[in-house]
C-alpha cells in the first residue's frame, strides 16, 4: 500500500470514529509526532539533570560567573559570522 492510499484509509477510519475522547487522543498523538518532525525532541537523562544541578549550584556559590546580555549577543554574532564563512 503506498503512502497516499494509507493516508486515505486512515482518513476513512477517522470519519467512522464518533467518540470525542478517542479523537482527542488521536489529535494529541498526531500533534506529538508532528512536533517530533519539526524539532528533534530528546529526553533529558537523569545524569544530564544532575549535571545541570551541579552547574547551577556552582554558579550560586560564586564558583562560576555569567556573562552580560551584551556579551552574549556579541558571542552569538561572532559565532554566526564564523558559521556563515564556512
């Protein structure tokens, strides 16, 4: 079965569903899948969260320092120029 025929078959099946809860579940499923296509979603592991927590704790203790908004923009523009030069 080609993709167009498969889509048509699914559309026909959807037309037969009258339960609003089922349609809502299908709609959420499709929305989730489309988000996955638009942007790659990866689960954040417990290990990564622990790393974020350690980094935040170090920042709060003063062991790490942040940069200003102006410096952030400067660095982003520099990186963008470097990427465009490639």
